[in-house]
């Protein structure tokens, strides 16, 4: 079965039909101009060297053979060259797309650390003081972080009033991203916000036998309706888990949009009927990071903060050999297609040189 290493280059093949029509139109125009040029040159030579009767005789005799030579020899060669160019272009584009078939298995020991993302999905993350919403902006920031990991394992815990393991620690970043894309506010069985319980739950997911540093990446607006987040610090320090936290939201806060059963957007209200305004609460997030040797960043528009956290806090941490990963590698076959394209271009050059040599010999 064939695979493609760079399949987006295959879109260039759509250029072949319009390119072929354009070159064919140029070739036809060249043929017409050549016919006119030869016709006018012959008339001029005849008028200078022979009389009108001789001109008519030579036109009658020479026209069939001259026309045949022009229509069959020169245009025929041009058409062959056009086909060679198009075939070479097709092969070159195919080579760019890196066709692959045949596979080998390769065992790669990889080093890294464990990063557990603990993501707040409570209703307050619907607020739009970060466009398009706090939660969507958080997902965008996490997606941008993935290319930097380079072998680190990453997992995902979402929480509101309860915590749910959405993705265990893994190096399958594509699979992690698919899980992340399915996250939405209010997805857990119980509403509210319980940061302490989420931290304790996430701490249980790490493998104690691995010597690599362990990281909890807490992303929340800091609102907490149950417990005290800082109370989880002794457990985190006992297990050598660092908390890197990102505060999402603004101190001024914003209303929480919700959609009712008729599809109309309303704003969340409390039990007394007052419209709820959710604000960023930084104190607990800062204390968690400070007391566990991590780092706190407040997200701002245009800079979510995960790049700074990774470069200044996570990247310098200790990594260890996690396990042996067996990967399937497909063998590149693009050199064959590239060689075929170069061979066709060499053939085209030889045809051109042959034409030039034959013309010189005649002269």
C-alpha cells in the first residue's frame, strides 16, 4: 500500500491540465508563425531569382513537400518535447510528495518527562473576556505547545465538581489532540469547581517508578467552590510534582453566556436570579506554583503563556528514559521518480542537440 510523506504537494498535479493547454496553445501559435515566415521567405526568393512562370512552377512542385516537412517534422518534434516536459513535471511533483511503500519496524528508546494537563471545564470557562472563550483559548494554547514536547509524555484531566481522566500519559500527540478537540464546558457529571480534588486526582496518575520530573500544568480561572487548592501542596511536594499554572480570564471578569432550550443566548444567573460575573482569581494559582517549585503566568491576549512556561520552567527539567517505543517506518521511494524525471529531461536535451547537429550539417 502506498503512503505519502508530503501529500500536500500532490495538489500541484492540478496544474498539469491548464499548463498543458497553455503550452499547446503557444506551440500552435509558433507553428502558424513559422508557416507564415516560410511562405513569405519563399515568395521573396522566387521573385528575385526567377520569373513569374518559374515561380508558379516551383510553388506547385515545392508546396506539397515543404508543407509536409513543416507540419510533420517541426510540429511533431515540438509535441514530443511537450509531452516529455509534462511527464517530467508529473514525476517531479510525485517525488516531492515522497511516495512510500514497504515498511520496517524500529525500536527507539526515548527520554522525556511526564506532563499532566489539568484543565478547568466549568461553566465559568465559557466567559468571553478571552475570545472566542476562555476554554477555547486554553485549547489553542495547549495545541501550540504540543510541537515543543519532543518525546515528553502528556495526559489530560478535565475537572469541574469532579475530575475525569480524558487521556492517560502518552507520546501519541495526534491522539491527545483529538481528545482535546472534544473537550467542552460542562462535560463532567457534576458542576462547580474543585481544584484541590483535581490536583489530588492528577497526582495519582503518575508512575512513581520513573525518575523523570513530573509536572502538572493547571489551566483555570482560579475560581473554586469546594475545598482549598493550596491544601494539596503537601501531597504534591511529597511526590515531587511541580505545578505550572496559567490564569485564564481578567480581573474585571465577564458574564457567562449559555444557550437555552430554544437556542437563544442568555447569561447565567445565581439562585437569587442575579446575573453571574466570573473573574480571574490568581492567589491560589500563584501559591500552588510557588510552593511546588513551578511557575505561574497570567494569560493575556496574544500570549497565552505556555511558551514562556515551557522555555523557562519545563524545558530545563530532568528527563529520563521512559520506555522503548516501536515505530513503523515507511521506506521513501521518491529517488526513483526523481531519477525518471531527470532521465526524461536528458532525453529532451539530446533531442534538441540532435536537431541542432542535423541543422548544422545541412547548412
